[in-house]
C-alpha cells in the first residue's frame, strides 16, 4: 500500500532510569529510594503522588503509564521489609515511548482505610486499572470519575485479593496442600459447603431482603443526552445492551451503549464475565505451577504468555537462558503472533459482516502452526512449553523441515492471499477508513500499546525498545501506519505477520545446537526476595508480569499487566460519535481476548 | 474503479473452490498414505505440508495423526517386564499438579506397614489441565500421557474421576503410543539398572570387607534411631486415621 | 479408560442403554410398541441430524469449538454448521469454557429461552467441574450446578476430535428418547430453571432457605474451616442459633408458606 510510513528501526536511546528517578527526588525530597532484588524504585507518599507523576510525565519523558497494581503485605514473610509498615503498596510502572528502555517504578504505601489520589488527570489510562485495584483490594482513589467494581459485581462481599479473604473452597494458603498428602483423603471440594457450591455468604444475610445494586453511571447519566429538547424533531436516546452473550463481542464482553438514532453518545464497557481469579490462584501456586495457568490468559497465544512469565521469573532469579532455547522461544512466540494476527484479521472481518469466509481462510494456516505446536509441546493451544531458564523439550525429528516449509511457502502465500482478498475490498475500505480515530497522543495517554499505537504512527515495540531474548540479532522492521483507524489496525496486523514470518525464517536458519534448559529444572525453588517486572511484546500489546517474592516457594504477588484489558481504556473515546455498527468493528480492531481482559 | 476489489476477492474464493477439488482429486490415492486402520477400518490422516490447503478430517471414520507428544489425560504404567506397577506412591505427581487433581493412597502390607505401592490412585478428569507436569517430574517413569481423547460421558461423578484400574495401561500400550520416548527411556533405564547393580556389588564388596573388620556400631545406632522415629510417625498417622473414620 | 467399552460407537441403541442416565431410558413396555418406536426413530433421526448449536463461547474451549466448526474438522458433516446466535432458534447449548458467577445468570436465562427439546453439553474441564480454576472465588465449579447437563467432555481444552466424540454421544442420547416419555411432551412441560442472583455472592433462589438457616446461625459456615464439617455431625451451624436468627428463620418460613398458599 502507498501510505506505509517508512519503518522506524531506531528509538531515541534507552531511558535514563536513575536520572529520571533523581528528577523526582529533586522535586520531592521526601521520596525514598528502595532497592528490592532486581528492581529499584521510589517510595512516594500518597499526597505527593500527583506531583511525582507530573514530574515524570513533563520532565522525565515518561508518557506511558504502563501498569498500576497493588500488593497486600499482610502476610509477607520475607526479611527485607519492616513488619509494621503500611499494609498496602500501590505500584506504578512508567515508560517512555520515545526512548524505550527500562521502566520507572513508584510505590505508594497506603494503610487500610486510607485513600490515595487518582492518577487519571495526569494519565487517563489509569482509569480501568484503578478500578481493578478498588475492586480487588478495596483501596479508594479520590477523585476517580467512575470508581465502581469492574471484574466483580456491585454488591459483592469483600475485596478478594486481600490476603485475609478466603474463598469457599479454601484449603490452605499454599499448594501443595498439606491435607492432601500424604493422608490423601479423597474429598470433593463441593462437600465443604452445605449447598455444594463455590459460594460463601456473610453472617446474618437474608436472601429475601436482597436488592441488586446496579448503576451504569456514564450511560445512565450522560449530560449530552438531549432527549429531544430544543430540537424541532423530537428524538430520544436509547440505552442498548450488547453482551455478555453476543456474537460480536469476541467472548463474554458487555458494552452498554447510549445511542441517539444510530449514533453512539456514550459507551461503558462491562467486564469480568470471565474473571477466573488467575492472580489469587497464582499466589497459592508454586512458581512453576503458574506456567500452565499463563497459557490460559490469552488463550490464542500461549507461547508468548509463557515467555512473559518466564522472563519475569528469570529476572528475579538471575537465570541465563541457553542460546538454542532463546531461538526456540523466538520461533514459537513469532509463530504464535502470526496465529493471533490471522485470527484477529479473520474476526475483524466477521465483525464487518463478512461472516465466515475470511475467518475460515485466515484460520486455515493456523491449523498448520497448531500442528507444529502440538508436535513439539503436546497440545494445540495450551502449550506449557517454556520453563524458567529454557524450554521444556527439544524439537522432534523433522520439525524444523516442516516449519521451514510452512514459513517459506505456506504462510507468505496465505498472507498474500488475505491481502488480495481484503485490502482492496471496497466494503472493508469504506467501513474501515476514518472509523474509530484517536490521535497517537491520546492513545498513549490512555496507556494503549501494541498494534493499536503502531497503527497511529508510533514505532513503539518492546522487541526493539527494550530487546529481550535474542531479538537484537534479527533483521526486521517495526511497521507503522499513519491514520489510526480501523482499516490501519487491520492492515498493521497483516504487515506485522509478514515481519514475524521473516523473523522465523531467520531464526530457523540460524538455530544453533546446544542445551535447551539451564540448571536442573526442579519443581520447587525459592527465588530471592524482591520484585521484578518482565514484559514482552505480546501480539496484543505489552504483556507484563509483576512478581513479588518473599523468598518462599510461592509468589507473594502475581500480577498480570494484560494488554487487552488496558487497551479497552480507549474503547469509549474511540466509539463515541460513530454509529453503533461501527462500535462492533472498533471493538474487533482492538483485538481483545476475554481470558486476558478478565483474567 | 469501484468494484474491482470485490471482484478480485470473488476470484480468490472461486479459486479456493476449484482448489478444493483439485487437491482432492490429486491426492485421493495419497490421502491415506502411511495410515493405519487400527483394526476398525479407521483411517489416520497425516496432513501433507506441501499441499495448497488442508484435508478435512472426516471424524469418526478418519482420524488425525496425533504426534507422539500429544497429551490429554495421564495414564499409569503397568510394567509387564516385572509384572508390577511402576508407581511407588511417592506423591511427587500430586505435589506438582497445578490444579491438585491427583490423590494417592499408599498401600500397606498385612502388618499395616506402608509399602511403596499405591493402594489407590485417583485423577479427577474434570479438574486436570493436561499440563504434563506429573509426567515431567515422575522419577519412576510411572505416569505418562494418554492419547485417548474420547472420554465424553453422560455422567460426571464418579465416571470422570478415574481410579487406578481405569488409569492403568500395560507397558506395550505406552510403547506403541510413544515409540521414540519409550526407546530413549528403556536405554536410560537399562543404564541406570546397570549402574545400580554395579553400586550394589561394590557395596556388597565393601560390606564384606567391613564385616571382616567387624566394627560398625555407630551407623547401626543411627539406623535404629531413624527406625524408631519412623515407627512413631506411623503410629501417629494410624491414630489419626482411626480418629478420622 | 472410561467406563464405556472400546467399541462403544458401534453398539446398538439398546446395548448402549445401560450406560445412560436412568431418566432417558425407554420403559420396558414401550420397547414392543412398533408404531411409537418407528415414529421415535424417524423423529430422533431428524432431530439429531440437524442439531443447531447456540453460538455461545465462554473461554478457551470456544476457540477449539470454532476450530471444530472450521474447514479442517467441518461440523457441517453433522448437520451442525448453522450456529445460531439466538437461543430461540437453537436446541443445543455447548457450554465451552469457564463459567463464572457473574456469567451464570445470563447462561441460565439463555437456557430458559431455548425451545425444547434442548440439550446441554459441558465442554472441557471448567464447564464440567470448574477445572483448574475450581477454587476461584468467581468460578462456578461446573455448570451442572445450575442447568442439567447431558454430556460431559473432559479435557483442557478438548481437542476437536474429543468434541465431536461428545457430539456423537449426544446423538446416541437423542436416539434413546421417546416421544411418549420425553419431558417436553408432557402436559405440564419441563420446568424453567430459576435464575440465580448476584448478592454478596451468587445465590440460587431454590436454596434460599438453606442459605438463610446457615447465615442466621451466627457463624459464616462456608468460611475458613469448611473442611471439618464431618466431625461435628450436623451440617452447617444449626447447633447454636441466636434468638434473633431463630425469629428471622421463622418469619422466612411463614413468608414461604404464604407464598405457597397464595
């Protein structure tokens, strides 16, 4: 296509993390520098948070607030922390999209019952993440525009990620449970509660008195809703509910939309219909047990999820990965990126109304790649292939030849075919061009990452900005497109899939011999105390894992910075003003997977 | 010109339609190449990589060729060479299982002393996430992944909680499903057995030497102390079991 | 490995019968009824040959379901390629993925909206029994806690072959049903499933009395020590009810009685 911007292959140079932290310290002398394992961070008091963020944004060049999360230090057993400190710590990770490099980390200690100011005036992208912290930890963000539950429902009892909150089938804080072994009594968890269900109720609660509190603030109280006043043609705006069971929402996602005529005037995403408690379960699992659970986050690309988690744990433990394993990781992650982009292109077209045909063509080649995954790891989708310090198994005989044929012959052919079929199609062009526009600055301030901002002309790709694995050895471009509309978001995925094909071709050609796993690969180990944030460029954006270890065999905190979840910040601003049929396509072009959105 | 994109797209779909038949006609004799019929007239299809498209697998008459490493639900190995199960009820699989879907009870002999055999072994297939950790960390090659995915049932409980009888398969079954890995494993086991024998012999020789010297009360005392502790622990466990039932 | 013999798919209907749920078996007296069995056969054949599944994906298993429907495995060979987004037009619900508490009310509502005869397949470990997420605070440990399930398919996720095998089991089950005994031909029809509500935790209106009895007993039963209920002998905390709780239970019982009478 004619309007591809010349791919930028360089970034301005890595962010000077120490210097940026010094800037904050200069402005706020009370901020306390702390070192926890591989991470250095600044501890900032709640009332100084906004000032610190402003310094970081305006002087430090950190324009992307990547992740906000919280840790409850109630039962922390490590030695590095004072026992009587504040109970919670809210953690902010910030990056510079222009400079790349490592992140700047801020911690804000907050005690139970205290509140802290919202970051949304400085970084609008804090919106969904602060709601998540409120939902799961019960911390109040003063001034947040819409602080309601997001993954659970209004009226839910308690804040489940708190360390003292236990679910109905609760056994022990850590697996493996002592009660199961060696006594090995065969007990179904259903027998633990009288009603046989995974539920618990507060004392003194009467089901008959219960009223469900449900409010959808932006949609129900939208100031722009005119209700026909002052217009010669009397119209009334209507609230339309899309989902959670809706064929266009890519899973169990719900959009509550206020429309006037056909134009969307307000939209509110509602999620949590697939909230599977990854983080709570992850804190009870051992480090290794979490690996197959990461497969089920973004279930279309288990390989890149594995990598994100492995990377964070390797950072924490200081493990080196053998060269061959690094190459295998690149091959698997890039194949999985191709799978994801094919899948998402097929389903954007589904949303455009081209039911089935493009999707069926697109996922044909996916089957070939899944066959490759299956023969190397044993499963089509839930590969569980990576281990800390390498990969699980070496390639079976004949695998490389088959893969070579797939990436040299079949995939380029299939991508060309999709390009011919779709890119010039008049309907795709009219429905896609100019729809769902947001400027690059807006997208970055909303914390959007991945193909979405590359389709807005920002060459921000972690493989290039903060190279991990052996990505610095391959010759590939970061394609960008200028228009930031649905068409460009479709087309950027095609271009990226082509680049991934190039990377796999080079990786297969240069695949070295040697070990695939460093160390012994046992099943119990204790990473040293500290915290680490590992991130990879997942097919949907920045996939990060924030881990805190207190030196025990289980992660103390296991948080997933899910790109599809945070990209949804942009959904409402992108959709308002377009037709309701465009809302479906705009959602499709964000490319969400509910397993990752809701976790 | 408006409409050329649409026509081009239609051309591609038409080519796909023609290709479907082209592939079919060209490859009909080759379609079942290398297939085995599993004694039931089933055909196993190995998708050729150099084809334009994909072969449709007409399940249940045709099957997809499953790769050796395919994993579904674990199975227990009955070692036909020694005519006993390989599992020693060490419990590592139950420990590493991420969703904790394995329960093992250790068998006891007539005197009530635990022996290294499982009395019972349950896997709850409604929880199992097919992650392969039990296989990966089993030190005795006793638990392996089955390829059988046809497990649908009309009832959940107890049909989908597999007990030892349902899980156990003979070694030959495993050898047929996992030929490469089986061969590697046999080689390793043979080597290990040889080493163990050598060690045993060396130990016996050492013991003979020691016997001649007739002095080794210290280790014996240590041993008896360990034995005593073990007995005590077992007694406690027995009491707890009784209190339970 | 499973309970069924290896040649299960080749068995005739009456041989399969012993593996089926008792409620779907054909009563003995009817086996000789030539007219009815002929109609049954025709009727069941047509029903099972064009089942329309609900286009309804929850999680990872939905991806495998789509793969099954796509060109490589081609569900249209089973007459199932028409996936209907509307429950009114479909007769098979494939619950493909983890069922969360937030989602259950929607699922039950959709189930109630399906026209009879309707069938439910629990695809994958999560829908069957909660799977690896079973302990999660927002996860329902098996959809069969809320709607009746006809076929369970274990696996995480079930491969397309496993799903198709489950569908064939579904066909076998349809084959054993008779127009004379099927629930949906009875005068009163089959009952709707009450939709669960989202309270402090999800609750089933059918269990309201039990829940009330437990919560009024002054101790949160489901809380921390849940495992040791067998020791006390009494399920729940009925032993030490407070006066206030007793009064409220009595009131609730009265209300329930009034509702029944009215």
